[in-house]
């Protein structure tokens, strides 16, 4: 069995070497000729899996995407060829939520904002939006969620808000897939009309798909002097970026919000489990078998929890300013994909155990995702 896998999938050798021959490939450069003899194809979001890519292959039985979204996969085509497909929904949801929290921490210090006084509008109530809402709730930050599809499901008992209500919040955080058809498309969900209605003091964070915001309209708005504060991890037309927009951002990164080691590795683990099921094999590996220890694994709190302490804890694990600096310095030299390929190891809050002395006890860090010291 030949298994072709994106070279940026962590622990691919550890999870899949027992199945057969492993062949790594560059996700954006893969060709139909390369995968002509693939039995299994494992990709990330930058690889378009369609009739063109699989034109020379007549033996493929399994395609896996180690990502949440599936807009890069021609699902009807795979179904028509009876090719089993699995994605990894929720694999990097925690990572993206922690990216948003790190961004809020940085901006709160930069502009002396009291996070507890802000309202956050979450566009998209799926895995990522839910993880973000949990972290906001742990901090006592008020939030509203807009998701018309989930709102229609009777089993989802959350209170939902309209897009207009969410776009009126102090912070707007986007967590939807790219959808171009149907009753609720997300392509250019934020267009020139509703962007113009935003207030100067608002913060807009986009960490989903670049096409959800009309980048040209956003640039035009900023060139007119609008004070909207921007945090952009995704860009329309990736890997090409509307570079004139970068100077107008507070934080700019190369689609790496979900690139924690745990986030990427969960995708590998979920595809491993799906392939085992596809082949009727027993699952013998788990992610914890392979994850290394973090550089900092234990912290003891000596004071009551506060926003200052939150800022210190978050930035100790992940300071988004590092990735912002890399993006600004290396984009024109190294290129968008190179930044992603050489992304430094980043861990999630769960890699660190937080303990409190009896006179400074707080469960907030544990609700944020930090490990709790067992008694």
C-alpha cells in the first residue's frame, strides 16, 4: 500500500508507517502524475483534491484531510468514484481559539482595554466558535454567537443572535467555512456595505477562510481612515496576499492560527483512526504516545487571578506577536507557504500545568485549558 501525505503533517511516520510505503509531498505543488499510484492520499487545506488531481489514478480508496474545512475537496467526485473520505473536524479548534485569545491579550495591553468590559461577536458556532465561547465564558467576557444553520437545529439549545447583532459587538471573530452556495453563503460575508457600518473602535479578527472578507473593500475602508482594528490570519487569494492591506493591520499572520503542534497532530491522529476503521484494523497509537514535553511544563500562581496574570500566562505559552513579526519580515523574502512550512513549534495551554497556592486559588486557568495539578 502506498500512502501519500502532506509533508507538513506532524507524526505522519509514527501513525502511518505500519500501513505501507509512505511518500511525502508538497501540498500546493502536488501533481496528478505524482499520485498516480496512491492507495491513500492525506492532504491539508492547500491541496485541491478533484478530478484533475486524480485523473491518472485508478486505485485510490481513501482520501483524508487533516483539517476542519472541506472546501478544497470535490466531495461529489470522490463519492462518484466510491472513494472513502474523512476530514478532521475540530482538530485545531482549540489552537484557533487560543490564537484569538492571544490577540485579545496583546491588543488589551496595546490600547489599555479592560477585557471584561468587552462584548465578543462570534460568527460561526461550530467546533472553533464553541471552543472560543468556552474560553470567553471562563473569563467572564460576554459574547454573542451567529450561526443560522445551527440555530435551526432543535438539539442546539444555545441562544443565537443575528449577524447584525454580532457585528455590533466590540470584537468580531470569524469562524465559518467558505460557502458559495445555498441560503447562507459566507463568501464575502463581510462586504463593503457591512464593513462601512462598523465603528472605529471595534476589533475584527479573521481566522477562518480569507474569502469571508472582501479584502479589497477592507483595504478601501482603511485607506479612507477608518479606525477598525484588524487581526488577519487568513487572506483572500492565498498564497498571494493583498500586501497593501498589511500595514493597516494590528496583527497579521500566515494562516497559522490552527498551527499548534497539538492542533496539527490531532488531524493526523483522526485520519489514522479513520484509516484503521476503513481497513478494519485495530487502533494501536494515540497522540500522547508522540507529543514531546513543552519547554515550560509547570507554573505556580502566587496571587489572585487578574487580567495582568492572564496576559502573562497566555503570552508565556503563545505570544501572537512572534508570528506577526515573522510574517511582516519574511513574506516578501520567503513567501507565504514557506512561512507556514517552517512554522516554529507552538504548544497549546494544555501543555502547561498550573497550580495555585491556597491563598491565591483560581479555577480560571483550568477552564481556559491549562492542566490542573492532580491531588
